[in-house]
C-alpha cells in the first residue's frame, strides 16, 4: 500500500521542528503529526512498476464486454461474422516532487534530527497524494447513487446492484469521514460481526466488512477536497483501476555550499487510471 511502501523514510517518532530557543522548558521529544488513513495499493487491479513501463507511458488492453454475439443459423445459410472489440487505457506517470533545504545552523542548534523528520513528513505527503489520485480515478464511476442527508442501506444495495448488473463483483467500498459517521449510526452495521472490532480500525484505512464488502476509510485531509468526505465508492477490485509507477519515492541528497545549506530532493513518477467505469459505483450524500 501507499503508506507501507515508504516506511524506509518514516520513523515512528519522527517529526518536523525549528530551532528551540528555551530547551530547558521544552521536552526533548517532538510528537509527530497524526498519520492519515490511506488506501492500500492492493486495492488496485494492477500495479505496474518501472520494469513494466519501457517508455514514458504504458497501455493496458481491455476486451470490451458483450461485443461478440452468438446467432441462430439456418440450414445452408452463411454463418455471421463477428469478433471481440478492444480498447486501450494509457497510463502516463507524472512527476511529483519537493525539495527540502535546511541551514547548517538549524541542524547544529536543533535538538532534533531535522532532515530525517522533514523527509519522514515528505514521505507521508507522497502517500497521501497517491490516495488522492486513486479517489480522483474512482470518481469517474459509470453510475452514481444520490443519497440524502445520510447514507442508507438502500444506497449501498443500489450501488452494489449497479456493479453487479454489469457482471462485475462488488468487493470493496471506500468511504469518507462523514459516511463513516453515518454507518456508525445504522444498527445493522453496528453489530460486531458486520462492523468489525477496534483492532481492525487502524491507519491502513480498513475498518470492517459487511454485505461481503471490505470497507476502507480514507482521510478527508488526503482527498481532493472536503466534499469527498460525503462520498463512498463500491467497486470490483480486480477490474476497477490501475497504478503505474515509473519511479517510486526517491530521495536525492544535495548541498548548497554558497548558502551553507543541506537538502534533499524527493520525487515520484506515478499515474492512476480507471480501467472499467462500470465496475465502480459512487454514492453521494448531501
């Protein structure tokens, strides 16, 4: 998943800090920011790494469903010609990056390992950006179920039907924070065997299972906007979307002697694209 892929850049006690002027009055420990609920890469139908992308982009060929028909043929009649249709989805990884610069004075005077902390926070930002790209892709769902003020069992059933009616299997559901709040107030989902237990409610985003769907929560602060807090997406994990990674998170250290600074350039080349829009159904609430 996005978060575990960057663990090498993240330590549990890492955080960002400036120069502390009164060290005797401040604990020599920096409490890191809260880690957001992110989406696991295993939710993607395909994750293509650099070895699968020989150039700047890669295309995935898909059979178009229901494009070859079997017809009744009369005795002595010509057999009708037909064939499958195909379409291609192209993924073109885009480059994302940020450069961190810290003066030698800050590193000499600070109580904390500033560079390690900055890179740790940067790694989290990249993971959050990946979750954002996934949500943006799923937002191209073919069907949308318009809910009311709160999500209901009927909304979930309708979206599952939308996926099933196109011969896909609804396997997963990802939900924003406000939808999670709605689900907590539905008695059917509050039962332990449907909702899960506290041990499952962790930073990976997985929060339980019901109607056969694995339910994953994404942090609103990692979504494209706060509006997505009111959305849910039900999809077939094996058909919905793909991730192409030309360069996974990379850190290049550098120095700027004329500025008496040290820094790091952190980059990633990635793209997320919807494969089959009919394998996804979106639920909105007011």
